[in-house]
């Protein structure tokens, strides 16, 4: 059954479900962007790099590096890979923030052993 609210016809279940889906995707994307910006800033500072030095290593502009750190840029996957490489971390570590720091170096939680 259609409801009329403020002279607008809509089907509430569909609208609510669509709104929830859009909100969930938006919130998830925002959480990922926030995690990336936090990881970039912490790792850069841990390595004692300036934004300019990190940007040079990644091949991006300093202002763009600043926007990534503040979570207002929408970097491509290739840019994120370049930033991760500049910070000496993997793409997965950049996105998840799953990094342990020890005197500026990455400490791996597990490393594959060579089988004899």
C-alpha cells in the first residue's frame, strides 16, 4: 500500500531499506578512509618523514599527501599502493592498520619458515 506524506508517494519499506544500504556502504567507506589516514600519519611520523619526503617517495604532491592524511582525498588503488611502498608497509597493512612498530621498523607477527 502506498503512503502519502507531504504530497510525496513512496513505499516505506523500499525507501527505508535503500537508505539503510546506502548508509551502511557510506559508513564502511568512511571507516576505511579514516583507518587509512590514521595509518599513514602514524607510520610517517614513526619513520620520522615529513609529508613532503613521504610524498616524494610515493610520487605524489605534498598537498595530496596531506589530504590523504586528513581523510579528505579519494586516492586510487595505485596511489595507495605507492603510499604503502613509501611507508615500507603492505597495502593490507595500510588499509587495516594492522602494524606493529619497533624502532621505526615493521615487526611481523608471523613469518613463513623454509621447509627443508
